[in-house]
């Protein structure tokens, strides 16, 4: 029979080793042993105690053998590699020009966890293709289709739309009835060499509807007062455009009438003037504006309410998650 406690210790040791290598610095085995001892995953006694092993009966440290076994496992997964010409020294593989490590294919590891959830390191395709839980809401900001390529390439509008849709497809399949997908996009994508804006957002909205049957629920502005003035070429130099101070957040739902979103989660305090109006019992006179389509009756706006409905999202990160999904809800069946 297997020993669950021993298995857990092995997994703890594996996680500790991954954490050591993730800082990017090469490690000799002796340095690795010392760090694992300092973190409490191995003791000095574990490292120094030797026992006979194998047919020859040679004496070895079982703790060090376990470490080297996990090293070979990480090597087989393409996560670490030996440093050339340095015996017993290992490092992370495939580091780019900025010192970042690319996630190897089919490798998904725990980055960190909190009471709110976990952060996973790996390709979204590898994570969500194997995901089995139901999903209430997805909030994401995919790479933008920029004119100047970044490390992730420079796809065309159609290629970008297809890539994002493929990434979202397994999430859409597991979305709860009334669940939402919120996608933060850039407002500063222009046609090459022109002051006219790209239609990639419109292509994306239509693709989400045609490919997945999702409905567009909203187009929220993420206002960023600290955003640098731009687009520089067309606003500051050619004077054809206004500076863009926001980014759109598109919200989609698979079943609009059963939407989990609820604006009561993000109600704002009433203004002092509105508080006075409520205290006075609302409007004191009736009036009709323009052609009569808009009328104000006596007592309008006088009913006490818990707060005012948000009309503009100044900081999306503070409101979208709470608006689209109750903070306690994560997956179907979660409390």
C-alpha cells in the first residue's frame, strides 16, 4: 500500500524545487540542497544520512536522490536544463531576451494561491481544454493587435479574432446559464498608416455572436486618467484625433434573461443634492420636456433607495467582477 503522507512530502518537495528554479538563477545541486534545507523541506539529517542502495550496496543520501529524481522529471518536461560545462548546475529553459521563461507545451504549474483562488503558469489552451468545472464569469485582457510587434507576434485582424475566439471556446462551453465573459480591448488600434480606427473590435463582436451564440450585453469604458496622450501621430502631430483616455470592456452573455450580473452589488452613494431631494419627497412640480416624450411627475426621484446605479465605470477592476458575479461565487457548487 502507498503511504499518503510520503506522497504528500514528495509533492511538497517538488513544489519547493520548482519555486527555487522559477527565480531564473542557475543552481548547483549543493546550493539547491541548502535552499531546501533552509525552507524546511529537507533537514540536515536527511541530507547527511546515507544508507546502502542497490546491488552494490553503495551508501547514498536518499533525500539527495529524491531531489535528483525530481530534477530528471523537470528535465523531461522541458522545464529545466543543465548549464553547459558546469557539472550539477541546472537552470530554467527557453528564456527570452527579457529574462522571462516561456511555458513549455502541456506544462501547467501552480504560480501562487490565495483565499480568492490560484494563479496558474502555462498556456491557456492547456489549462481550459482540460477544465471540468462550470464557469460563472471570465474577465480577460488578451494581447492587443499592435502595429509594432511585441514578443507574442503581430497577427492580422482576422488572425487575432480567430486566436482569441479559440482561446475562449473551452470557457464558453463551460459557462453557466447567464454567465458572462468580459474582454478588455484597446481603443488605439488604427489601420496601417491611417488615422482611421481598425474594425477588429467589430469583427470580434460578430465572431463571438456567430461562432458561440453569445449576446453582447454592454460596452463599458475603462477610464484611465493617467493614460499617456495618444494616439501621438494622429492627435498630437496631425491634430486629426482626440486623445484617447479609455479602453472598452465588452461584456457577453450566453443567456441574457438569466444573467448573473446585478447592479445592486455596485451601487454608489447618493449625491448630497439627491439626498435633499429624497428628504423633500421628490420633485415638487410636474413638467414635460421637448415634444412630451419625457415627463417628470410630482414626487419623482423621491423614493429612498440603497444607492444610485452606476452610470460610468471609472476603474473597471473595482467594479466589473462584483457587478458580473457575486464575490463569493467562483464555480458551480462553490459556497
